[in-house]
C-alpha cells in the first residue's frame, strides 16, 4: 500500500494568452518599467488598502512612469445586462489612460 500523500491541483493549466496565439486577451508586458499602472478597486473597503500595498511594492521594484488609483467601483443597481456592461465606458476610458491594470476585491 502506498503511503498517504497530498496532491495539489491548479485549475489553470496555462494562461490563455500563452496557449491561444490569436487570443483577444491583452499581452502581458515583459516589464513594468516606464509603464503607467492603474489600480482599480471594487466597492469593498479592503480592496483600496490591498491595491495601495501592491502599488507601493511595485513602485519599489519597477521604474513606473505613473501610478493611477481609480475611485472604487460602486455596486450599481442593474436593470438590464451585467455589471461589466454597465461599467464598459468607464473601463474603456481607464484602458486608454494606462498600460496595465490591477484590480482587487477585498472584505
């Protein structure tokens, strides 16, 4: 009888942009040096604190051109569609102003 053991499994075998060359997922930059980094918290209070800490660490590690903290995304009552449909214009504007976005949810 084999000894008992623990096996860890990841639900993600590979990043989609690594296995689908014609993917619509934005390519990852090789470095954050010289990039404008956007931080996008959701409406949970801890998300802002999480992103501030991540932003500070990334500023220490890379030469960012700028760090942009967006206002928290508020929970919007939905009449039609989905939350991303409601926020589409706001996310499009953010994408025009930054090179990379990190988002967080926190409780």
